[in-house]
């Protein structure tokens, strides 16, 4: 049995916890009547198995039938329990490790074709010039239509330095071929950027073995770029399906000095576990906003819940997915493994978010910011006979220094000032803010907190 992390919303990455030894020995003994009923049910299974094996319209291997039966038993329990054959188990381990032999593209499926979401920096896909929204219509000359997304991805992965030919359809142009060589691709789960010159943006797309180290590197880079001007951190967990439990704990610990991060409780009281933060905050207490949405699940909800319960960050966005269960991956020697739900997890305040999700502190729906053309409006300086600003003249005469205000001068605004004279602005240099309203709100909030701090009374 292996200790791993647990699964997120859709299915790719999971969270594994070590199941306690001697699990079967702890089960209460069944009475004779109950055991007899169990054997009768197993006889029923054997009868159905033989009937399908002998009479089904097409020949099916015993392995297919057994694996399908095991998977059916597990998937009937809940959406996150399942069986993985040896190939699926190996693929899952690759996801958890965060590196594999491939091309370096994030893809999805659209109208039967594989659609490029984005090429990953410094990979064969990026070097070959693949672009977002490109459609991969064939792999090594064979159409991708009829393949599932996992099947298409599996065909694109392969040995390092092996060649692969992709047929690309871009916009309205004719399809063209691109030949690439596979390389070691590391899943970069953490990306960061300095927005403006004062707000650090950190995006964690999933929790794999690289996440905690990636976060610490990102924070070091942001401090190097911003220095003492760094006013706050935006941690983007939107559409993060989850991943390794220990990485979620480590990331939470990076922002907390003390207290509980998460606890897990299984069927038996003695199986409960609690994870606590150690002293040390890599941001030195900088204000934080965490972005979440309906795609934030499992491990990302652990981080969001811990930071919210400790009042360490403001959560902004929409309600999270609501996956509050823990799966144990139990390896089956000579076969694959089973993913079995064995516990629920709880945030530091003791709440379970299973099927409930985490409510953000500030609800902000996705929206797009558009600049509206302002109608022609006169200003004071346009009015006939308007008084001149003598202070401005004096300032010019003093080499740009503002003139002192007369004692008792009023600072109240003109009662006849046009309505709407005060307006909110968005820094155009911020990546995506013109199209990412949630991020823009987070950045504005952090800058507002920093500005308030500068003018707070001593």
C-alpha cells in the first residue's frame, strides 16, 4: 500500500492516505447467517459471470469482465472510488510526480478534435510554434476522431527523443503537419508574475510533488523583482482540481505561523489525523487574496479553507466544488490499484465542505471589463470666465513644490461637481485584468489595503 494524495474534482490527481495496518482484523465478526448470505451473493456473481462469458454476443476476456466487475463495485459507492488497471495506475503516478516524456501542451476535446489550450514554456510544443486554439486533427497520420481525450494524450506521450507528427488545423487555413521530438516535460503547477510593480500573482494549477518548492521559488522571484514595494499576494486556485494532500498542507503552512491546517476522520475514531502549521510565513504577513471558483476542489479547498478559517486571506470569487473526502490508493500486487474513499477532511474550524463547498468572503462572478466611451463633458476649465488656479501658478514658480494651504482653508469638494467624477481604474499593465474581473478586483483590494495602511494614523 502506498501513501499518496487524494483526488480532485474531475479525476486526474488524487490524495492518498496510508490505511492503518490490520484493517481486516479490526472488522467485527459476522454471524453465521450473515456469512451464508454473503456466500449466496458470491454464487450469484459467479453465475452471472459464467452466463456473460458464455453467451454474450462478442467474446470478452476474463480479465475484462473481472476488472469491470471490480470497477462497478467501487464506482457504485461514490464518484471517487474506482479501480485502476496497471496502465492507469502508472499514468496516475506520472501525474503525481509532475514529469513525463511528451510534447508539453495542455489540451482539451472539442467537436471530436484535440484542442490546444496552451503550450507549456520551454517544451517541444512551444518550440514548434503551437498556439492556443490550434486543433490537432491527426497524430502520425491517423485521425483523432473517435479517440477519447486520455487515448489521444496517451498517443502523444512516449519515449524521450522519439518523433511524432501532428496535423494541425489553425483558423481557416488548410491543415499542416508539424514534426516534434518528445522531451522530458515537467508539469509546472506554479506560475507567478509581478502585477504592476507592487502585487504578486501566484497561480497553482494543481498540487503535485513540485508545488511547494515551486511556490517558494515564485515568492523569492517576486520579492527580487518588487523589493520593499510588494503590497500583497494574489493566490489563484481557480479551476485547480486538487492533488497531493501533503502538498496542500505544505502550501498552507507556507502562509501560516501556527494552528491546525486540516484534519481527517475516517470510519474509526483512532484513524483521525490532524496536520498543524509550523512557525514561519514566507510572505512575512503580507495581505492576501485567494481566488476560488466552482473548479477549485479537494486539495485547493484545503488551502482555501485553512487560510479563511485563520483569517489569513480574503477569499474572492464563487463557491468552490465541494469535494471533502479523502481517498486511499491501495496497490494490488501484480495488477493495478484501487482508489477507495476512506475519510472526510475538515477545515480548522471543524466544518466539512463535502457537497457544500467553500463560500468566498466576497462573491465576485466572472465578468469582462470593457472601457466605455465617455460622452463629451465640459470641465471647469472649459467654462467661460472660470477662475484660474493660482496655486498651480505658484507651484510652477517654486520649482514644482506645492504652495502651502492658507490656515482654515476648506478641503470639501465643490457641491456642484458632476456626478460620477470619482471613478475606479484598472492598471492596464496587469496581465488579463481587462478580461479577468475577479483578478482585477483582487488587485484593487490589495492596493486599497496598502494605501489605507500608508495613511493610517500613528
